[in-house]
C-alpha cells in the first residue's frame, strides 16, 4: 500500500520553503562585538541562516507533519520532488557559504 503524502505536489513543498524563507529572514540574533576604543560591548543584529533543521521544524510546527522523507527521498518514494529538494538544498547551502564568506 502506498504511503500517504502530506505534501501533495512538489509545488506545495516549494511554497512551504518560500514561506519558511520569508519567516526565517525576518529573524535576527544579537552578535556581541567589543568596541576597541571604549571596550563597550555592542550587539549587532545578524540574520539567522537558512538551515535544513529549522525548515523541518518550521513545517512541523506550522503544518503538523515532517518533511525529512521528502528531502531524503526515503525509499525512493519521493522522486517527483527531487527538482524542488535540490533547489532547496542549493539555496540553504548558498546561504551558509555566502554568509560565511561575507561574515553574515
């Protein structure tokens, strides 16, 4: 018997990813930085990165189901989603690499 797919189409998964990005890119952490002249500690806002783990948590908290099986193509049951999951992986990897390279 085929498994029930909570995310009916690859387009639905992409919509969830885009919702997650909109949500996540509004969140900031405070990065402590010492002022070399005064010794005072300043807190600079730093945008939180896009990650697989926060995406999985976002989908579960928002929709009540997991996306791990879609991202991992568990049991080769999610091959129709490969184009979208590759796009998602590329975006979060680019966010990590470019963020590291620019000191984000």
